[in-house]
C-alpha cells in the first residue's frame, strides 16, 4: 500500500529479466519501439510500452485498480512498432489535404514593343488604364498607349538608369527613382519635373505610394527606406534597420503600412506612426528582390533565388512555399484578382502560378530579340493592368512584351497537371 500503483510497474521488468540484470527505473515516457525479431520476446513488452502516469488518478478507483495514483502499461501493437515514429502509438497521422488548383488559361505573348535604347527596368500603370510608363537604363521614361502599344511621350531628366516608377491615383503626378540618387515628381499636365526629393546616399532601387496618405516611400542601396511628404518634399522618416540594399517595398492603408524586402534576406514590417520595426521575417535564405501584395486578400508573396513564399497579413504568418522552384534570381512578381501570380527571372523564365494552391501551371521562356545576346533575356519588371487581363514585362533585350490569356484554351485542351505534394518544406 505504500507504493500504491507504482509497485506493479516496477515488477514488470523483473519478470522479463532472464539474465539477472538490474531492472531499469520506470519512467512515465513513451519508449521507442524495439525490433520485431527480438531474441527476448518478453523484453519487447517493456520496450514497446507506453507508460501512462498519474493522469489516470481519478479513473484508478472506478476501474478496480489500486486506489489513489494509478499507472497503466499499454503495449504497442506490432504494426506501430514497424514504423519508427515515437508518436505512432499515440496518434495516427492524417494525410495533408492540399487545395486543388483552379484552372487558368495559358498566357501567350501577343506584342513586342521596341523603343528604349537600354535595359527596361521599371513599369507603372495609369489609374485610368489607358497608358503605362516604363523607365530604362537609357535614362528616359517613355509613356505608351495600352491598346495600340504606340509611344506617346518621352521624358528626360535622370542621369542614370530608372529603377522605380509609380503613378498617383489621387493627383496628376508620376514619381520616378534611379541610380542617380534622385527621386523626382513629374506633373503629367505639364510633362515636367516639379519636385525633387534629396536625401538618399546611394542609388534608389524601389518606390511605392501610400494609398491613403500623401506619402512616398523609396528604398535604396543605403539600406534605408525613406518616407517623404509629397507636398513639402520633407523626409518624414528614415526607416533604418536593414543590413543591405532595400530592393522591394509595398504599402497598405492599415498596419503594417510598409513592408520592405532586402538583400539581407529579411522582410520587415514597419509602423508608420513611430517609424519603428514591427516584425522581421527571416524565412528566406537569399535576398528578397520582389514583393507582391494580393489585390483582394490579406496576404502577400515574396520571392528570392531559393524559393517563393506566401505570408498572411497583418501578422506575417508563414502560409506555404510555392510547389516548385524556379532556380533563378527572381526580379519581378505580380498578382491579379483572378488568382494568377507571375514571376520573372534573370534567365528569361516567366512562370505562372495558381495563387490559392501554389501550383505552377505554366512555364514560358521569353525570346531574345535579334541582335541581343542570350544572356540578355532577364525580366526586370512585370505588372498586370487594372483589369488583370493583360500582363506587361520589361526585359534586358530593350523590349517591352505584352501577354494575354489564350481565348481558345479550355480545361480539356490544357488540363491541370497537379500532383498534391507529399511533404512541404516549411522553410
């Protein structure tokens, strides 16, 4: 009665101990399954046993056991011992149910626009969806008609390549940023520069406009994301915290209002009220060159050379990796409302993904224009128009390519070739 339930446990190893060794001390833990073809069959009882501790205290009295503390031995079945999982005696593993991807029509290239004399580095659409602008390494910004692809205007003023463009939805302004450390505001009624924002110590790589406040955000090679007041040209904040170039940024109306990706392989969420870091995501192993926010859902994707990852907003929980790897540096990413995500790589590969499941449903390769080297196939920028039915890519062969969905494709002619993954790498 002194040892109560423990006494019966201590006697079990003694019965199977034929060699006269000292019995092991009992522990309330799960023993790893022993080999099935054990020479000592009785030894298997103590090896393949789940010892349930004093949690059965209340049930001990009712089931006729020793009153007070009760401990029971549950021998593991032979089927569970064949699988070397320590948890298999407790719970059966449930197979993962991966969402089946929606069918999307394949995309095809229907127009190639030439006109720039250097790599085309950036693109932005007009809020009325009638024109778009591109910035290039030839130091010019060109404005093109969406429907016909004709050149409307050429704007000069930068003295280095133009890496970032944004068109305001609330004003007749366009903003540009380049390697010459300059950030310019263009008045589209007069087609000239009306403001310049000085403060970056090195080239400016990315640019974004806040949707509700008159703020402009620029990230550059000085590892700082700077927040500018559009009207007064004053720098509101210098969001410092990255260890390397800030190469991608997007904004939202609610917290976190600013999200930046950097060459230091981290993604940071910023609080615009205090200019401080809210969260740092360290899931990537290589530089995060492209970020894209979903137009309707509270989520975003980030691309780096080793993987494309999906995160939720506002807290930044990791959702999943995309189901195949592009195996190249990804410079450009865009998402439309139909759940199509596109990524453009340094080797000219243009991959199309289903947003919900992460399934890669199409892999296209851009054709380098005659006179260009094969190494000049890189895609530097990509953007959907406001309807999501056209895609425009900016490339290193000095061209702008326009893509649209194939109207003749059906689920029968282009079936979804989807195999659910057995295991997804978490990071």
